[in-house]
C-alpha cells in the first residue's frame, strides 16, 4: 500500500485513528522555526529540563550548531546533556569531552544558560556514573530483550523532562541516526554502549566492537534501550518529546570527525511525541526521488547495506511507537480540518506541483508514481 504524507492543515476537529501519530514539519531550518515546532507539539517543558544533543567528534562534523539551538535551549530553561563515547576519540573521557565541548561552544561562555551535563561523568565504567533501567518482556509487548537492564548516564535521574533534539543523518554502523539512536547509544553510559553494540554479550567498553557481526541484534538493542528511556520519562511527573533536524545530511554520523560531504539537500525540522513515527517520517523524506543537486542514493545505499530500517520495525514491535503517522506542515496551519490518509475522498482532482493536470474525478491514487502532487487542493507526497 502506498504511504500518503499529507502536507495540509492542523487538526480542527477530533479525528479517530488507530495508533497514528502526528508528526509536525517545517522546511525552514532556523532558531525561530525550532521554537515554533516545539510550541505546536503542545507539550510544554516543565521541571528540570534536559536537552539531549550530540556535540560531534570535531569541528568538521555536522552536529547541530550552537547558533541554531541556543535560543531554544535557553528558552525552555534547558541543560544540554550527553554521555562519553565508548570508542577512542575526542569525547571518550570526561576530561577530553569537556575540552571538546569548550571548543565547539556548547558552554555558558558560548551563550548557553547552563554548562553541558556529562551524565556519566561521576565515573566512566563504574556504578557511580550509571543508572540502570529494567527491561523485560512485560514492558516490551512480550518481546524478550537482549539484556535485562539499560545502562544510562546516572545524571538522567536529575531531570523531569527530556527533549531529544537529534540531527538526522547517516551512520556507519546503524545506517542512519535519528531520535532513536540519539536516545539509545547517545544516552547510554560507556558500559551501556558496549551492551548495545554487542546485543548484550559484552560489558567492557574498550571491547565495544565485539560481536559486531550481529547487526540486527545491535539495531534491536538500540530500540530496546530507547524504549526503556521513553518509559522512564512517562512516569508520573515526567515527560519527553522528540525533534529531528534534517540538515547537513551526510552518509556519516556526527561521531565521524571527517564525514563525507552531504549530497542530499536540507529538508527541514520535524517533531513528534512518537519517536518511531518521527524517524519513519525522516526516512520517508530520504526515500523521496532525488533531483538535480539533491542525491539521496548514497544515504539510501548505506541504510540498505546496514539494514538500518530494522530499528524502526523492532521499535514498533516492542510498543515504542507507530510507523503510521500524519505529517502536518507548519506552513499550512490555517485551521482547516486535518484529513487522515485512510479517509481521503472517493474522487481526486490531481495536478503536478508545476500545475500540469494529471486527472480529474479519479477514483484511486494507485496509478500515481512516487512524487509530489496537488490533490484536491492540498500538497501530497506519494510514496
């Protein structure tokens, strides 16, 4: 069945959908739009607020720049958070990580209200720097996890609200990195990262690459840890929201200090309360046809090579969220009723984006090839 992404208006009346999430979108990548898309989600940050980002492996990496996120983070009274990496690099120890943070400007001196909190800085590879979150089939739709406890940075317990602010891009091992990766690998302490990479068979961070042949186990472990963190922040008095920024989309992760140059054009900012729907929506943009100067194929090849979409399949399977979603473009928030894809009208007047007519009073969309259309006066992306 073709996936239909409606770029239309905000919900004006209640629409009953089974397990369908709203994903909000703006093509404008700016500090102002980041603030706006947060407000449209309608889940205000309260209490002590953590904003999970990646500060990147070098100045040449494509991480979200302070100039883009600073006003938003300060506006929600947020503290940037991160954990040390398990691979050798500029962020593998607390001391070197703090130097990297200084160099990249994620500091009070760089304009942020609070210093970035390294959540496992009380003791890398020790209980002092770790918080264990139980995982079991009981909280994963009956699916047995690869290991019994997610091991995250201890300071996570200090926060009431989490904003998962991810940079969507490719990834050398996972195929792609969005909010699911940012939440799982990104919020895990070093021992927790080793568990994820080995699907539970290795707890020594220096041997994090052990069992790297179990690709699906690695991806499933990421989904399971992301689910444990999601559930932690859905306790009473806590909450979590998700934002993906699709800019500087290299095939390489921000953990690569010398990433390949992006070949895919910037897309925009997307946000949701459902991390599965959000990463799926980002992937759907990647799957849209390339155009002149906008080559999606290298990223598509990397995702396919690493079986990257399996993390989303597994995340849905264990109940973290749904791949079914409604895409709502902030540019079209005019108060018109939002129509779910399953409730599209029985006849369609279809034009291409340039105004060329495709057909009138058509009874089905099945014959349409992938691309953007104007259908009954609304922009629609057919997948």
